[in-house]
């Protein structure tokens, strides 16, 4: 029975793109469906968090679920201008009933009327529909860009491995379910689409029809599951079991019918049949095929629901009994007494959920699943294909409580059948698939959870670099800061969006015969992509500098921050970060519900964060205030060593200040800036006093270009590596060294040469600015001698001048030689002195290497080794001091930037905070998603060998 429309004259009609769910006679809804949808969306998007401004979000969602659109700015203005509306919103939130807002007069212009033929609101309707079509067109093009990476192969191998384990009875799975959990844009949907070229898959997209994401909604299925969602009170709902079992049966039956018909009519072999199916369900061939298919599935499922309604109660009352030990069992005979039937009926739901689900599955879905898998098993697809078949649900977060019912039903499937179910979605969150033991559902399902497969999280990363053109690469500086290069890093979303929008831009130029320049098109593309990335960082809403989620998302992309995992709100921050704010899931514990996240290096998101930080003058101060007073002081953030956190903030703000001083647009934020210009912003004019001229002589041509930090846990290579420096420069990243790294804490790549857009990038001109950070109350005069250079040539030739920064943030002691907190030290030593030291160092190293095993064991040998190692260390330090120019700064008073930005007090508050700890787990593809976490394995697969204009093409290492 369809839900009757409101008789109120002011109640708006529903948008045809977002109809109210049809409610049949399963059970009446507990609340107005639109109210339920608003509440569900609030929870799924993390907008019910205390720090979020609730009224604005409620307006946005009430309009959205009714098929309209209102901007963040308009929502804010309405609330400010209309106190009555604000009061209604607050009351509606308390009552969790929102129809009074929906019907409010000032909102009617944002909510379209029913039917595009209506004159009232027709322009709004047409605009929404046109925007939807444009967005869908762009996403379709992006989705069809050539796939890069081996994520589908890894996922396929994992399925085969799990299938083999089940058949060998080495793995007792509760259900053949493989969740896929990862952040937005990492390629979850595309991975499953590519899997469909290797095995038979049945894709199901539960996206709302009005959403502009891709793949588009399977509207009939969405409506079927939505109407169920309003009636599922808990995951043991008995009527919902049969509703979902009917869908499984109908989907399997309809898929089998289509495959058998196609093979019979066209005489297709197995490979041809797979191609036929995949091209029509996911390849865009034969438009309308997929929609027609699911119309048939849902129609058949509804028929099953009505025909088999009485079987629910037969199962409930007629097939349950107690055995001699008092345990509930199922039987086929009628129960003996009315009292027994009544007792069993009440306790079945609580005491035998798995047995009940098994009975429902056997009656409704077993035969259909058997028939489909038997047919598919006969299709011999060849090596590297087949072996399993997959039904997968995209946007699985919309299942809600129905997820656990589906898992329970799937668990009744015969283990010998190679049918697997995959559940994935951007907003799913990790804890849906791995809830905490204290959750009600997990207490009831503890045994079940123990036998489910852990979620699949490895999607790969940097595919544009890892799987792009191989070999050496000769590039210009302009290409390195260009949009195409930036989009090659991070998740595949950026590359796909860039290529699709580029194609559409070319097509638009051709159709409109415009004369736009490539530069203007590049600027438009940059604006479009970075703005889109910024919205993804903030969960699709305007940035709120008081909101913990927003600040964590923005700051993490630039200076490396992670939530702590030892308190509930920190865990919630991490979970919401993955679901709504572009954090990457990097691992999980196999013994408890702990999971680990990161914000890895993504130049596109770093640019988006830069844009947000400087979009308004008050943002930088507001962001640091929230970071210090709410996130760090509240114990929600893992800060590592506090001095290193604060130094990362200082240095990235100084680099930003140069961009701002030059009045570059944020489109140019990735361009290199002068090293001395950055130092001037950090310390003020004439920071070097009488020696500043020498610094200008040595570093006047030096530039830096980092937009964000990468944090590594691996030790830097023993021999300095120009390839590492070249790739950090190309990526626009500075390096936070590991906790136990000898002599340096930060490495900022420095380039001594021309950085104009046409200049060829010459790796031989690279060196590093090395930074040592201390946060101790007492000054340490020995720090300078211990710093060593990066980029030191391994052949003994003298290194170019390099800069070291010593940041002693925790002390207010002045330098005795200058009577201030700032001291500069000039490079010393001649070329001949350096060569002599280098030769002596090689001799000592050779003597140590030539010591035999027996000699090393003797007492004299041990003394000799100790002496040689001490001499080697002394000569290494002497060598490292050659051409080293040092700036040593104590305390915070010397940083003019802090006063300029009016953040000195907040910065000093950060310095007083303590550190947290964490432990991570990773797998092969997750390694790619954490560039330079270590200096081996897939952590470095993205790195290229760059060559300059004069190179013969050999690798520069």
C-alpha cells in the first residue's frame, strides 16, 4: 500500500528524483520516513557530533531529502535572519520530527514541486536536473578512464584464497562475506567493476537516486531496501529476514534467467557470456539493461514476499522445539501444545537467530543460489579467471541494521557454493564491520564476528606514478607544479577527474568554438578540482574552524596528525575521518576492534587544505586554536614529539607566507619559493646581521617547494640518495624523520638553480635543508656539530653549501655569543681539507671492514674496533661540517611570523603538550597508501628516476 500524501495545502510535493519510499503491509513505519532519512543521514555523515553546528545541517538535509538544494551560506543566512526558523529547527531536533521545517514558507523556494511540468519551481527543478545530468556525465567519463593498478588482482586472489581455505575446512567462516572499507575516491567501486572482467559479478548500488555519485543508483533496489529500512527495529527483525531472503532469491533467479537466455540465443562460450553480462551491467552497453534487470528482480522479490508471508509464522511457530537438554531446535512436525508454540514464538527471535535465519534462507533462497552457482561453475573462463562469483553492494551504509540480517542469511548458504558477497561504501565506517565488544550488537554476535573475514582495505595509491610510464623522466619545473602532475599522486580519483574534465573541456571548446587558452583552461580545472577536494575534506559542507573533524581533516593533510585510539572520541574522530573526511584506513587489530588511520601525502588535498586555511583571514588562528584547545589539550591527537609538531607548523606557515606575500593565487601555491624569502618570513628582515650577505651569496639561488609533510618511520639511507630528494621535490613534500633518526628531525629539499616554468629539472642541483628540533628547557650547544647533510655525493667530492636549522623551542636561554635567541654560523674549511678528511675516512672504514672474525672476538680486536668506530664518527662529523651554514634559534621570541599571524600565545600553548603512542599494521597495497612510511617495499614504488637536460638517460642515484 502506498503512503498517502499530506492533505496540508502547504506541504510540498515530492521530487520525482527522490520519491518517498513505498510502504507495504509488512509493518507500519515508526516515524515519518523523511524524518528517519534525515536522522540516518545525520548519523552517517557524522553531523550529529557535538562540535558540529546542528541547525545548519538540519536545514541542508531536510531540503536534500526532499529533492532540493540549499547552500551552506544560504542556510546560515536564513537562520541568522529568521529567529522563528532557528527556534523551529531546535525544537524539531529535540522531537526528531522535521515536517514543520519542510513546510516552512521561506524554505519552499529551495524544495522543488512534484512534476517538471509545474510552473511553480520549474526553473529550480530544471536546474537540479541539468546539474544532475552534467555531474553524472562527468563522473561517467571519469569512471571510464583506463584503470591503473593491481588492486582487482589482489582482491581476486584473496577471494580465491578464502574459498580454498573453506573447501579445505581450514577456515570455518560464519558467512562468505568480504567487506571492503576505505576512504572516498580510493577506487573501491572501480576495483569491483574490474573484478567483473575476471568473474561473474552482480553489482547492486544502493545510492539514492538524487545523489550525483558514481556508479548511479539502482533505483528499484534503493526503494526496495529503503522501505525495508524504516521497518527494521533491530537486527533480529523476523519479517525483515524474509524480505531480504526474497531479494537474494529473486536476484539469483533473474541473473540465471538472463545468462541462460543469452547463451542459448547467441551461442556464447564462457568468455563471451562473461563479456556480454559485464558490458551490459557495468560497461554501459545497451542502456536501460541494468535498470530493466533490477525492475524484474524487485518485482519478483515483492511477489515472493506476498506469496510466502505465512511461512514466516510457520517457521516461528511450527519448526521450533526444545531438545532433551532444553536447547531450541527446529523440527518439521507441528508442536504439541498451544503453550509450547507461544513460548517458542517469543524466544525464537532472542535465542535462535542463526537457526531462524537458516530456515528462512533454506525456504526462500537456497534453491535459487544453488542453481545460479551450478550454472556459473560450468563456465570455464580459463586461467586467472572464474572460481568464484560475487554479489556486491555499493553504498552499503544504507543497509543499516539490515546488514547483519543479510550476513546471517548468507551464513546459511552451503559452504561448498562459490558465491561471495561484498559490502562496501564511502560512508560505511570501519566499525560497522568490526564493532566494539561493548556494542549491543557485537555482544550478541561475538561468536559470529569471530568467524567473519576481516575487511579488505588495500586499494593501492599513487597509481599515476607506480603504474604510469616507466624508466627515467625528463621534466620541466612548470610540469612538476602543473595540475596533471599533481593528479598523478594519491588516490585514483584525482587522475580520473582530471582526465574526464579535460576531455569535457576540449569537447565544450569544440562545440562552442571558444578561443580559451590552455592556461585559462588549466586554471579553471585547478579551481574545479581543488574546490571539489576541499569539499571532500570537510564532508561536503562549508568549513567550520571550531569543528574538530574539519580542523583535523585540513591540518592532517599538511603537517601529519593522527587521532589517538585510547579514548572514545579519538576513535570516533578516526572513524568519521575515514567515512567523511578523506582519511585512509591503514590497518586494524586482529584481536580487538582497534583500527589505524592516516592522512598520507596527497598534493591535491594539500592544495585544498591551503585554500581553506587562507580563504578567510581568521582561519589560520582559528584552526590553531581548535587544534590546541580542543584536539591536543583534549587528548584527541597523537602529536609525536611536541617540538617536531610545532616546528612542522612553523615551517609550513613560513613557506605559505611567501606565497601570500607575493600575492600569488592559491592556484600557484605549488610553485617553488626562495629559501631566503621563507627565512625572512619566519624570522623577519636582517635576521643574519652582518653575516647575512654570506648566506645570500650561497643560497641566493636556492628554492624550496613543499606544500605538506610526509612522516616516515624508517631510517634514512646510510648513503644519501639523490633519487629520494628528487622525488620529494617532485611531490612537493618535506620529510619528518623517524623518532630515532640520527642527527636530523626534518629534511626539506632545496634546489640551487632556475625554477621558471620552462627550466628543466636537474636532480644534480638538489641538496637538503636539514633541521634539528629540541624542546628542552636547557640549551644544547653540541647540536650543531651532530647535524649531517643530505645529498652528500658518495664519490668524495666536496658538497655544495647546505643549510641547517637548529630549533630549540623549549628554552628561553640566549646564546652566549650573541646575547639573543638567534645565532648564525658560517661554513668553513677548504676543498683540500675536505678531500683529505674524505680519504682518511675511507681508510678507517676499510680497516674496520677488513678485520677478521677471530680478530673481532679477541680483547685487542674489540679495543681496535671501538677505536676505529670513534675515529670514523669523528671524521664523519668533521666532513659533515664542511660548507654547513647554521641558523640556531632558541625559544619563540625570534619568530616574527608568530606575531605577524597573531598566533604566538596559541603556539606556545601547543609547546606545553605531551605525546601519544600508536602501533600500525599494514599489508602490501596499504604500503602504497603510506608513501615513505618506510624506505623499502611498496612504500617507495611511486618514486621515479629524474634526469636533467644534459643527462644521457642513466638513473641518477
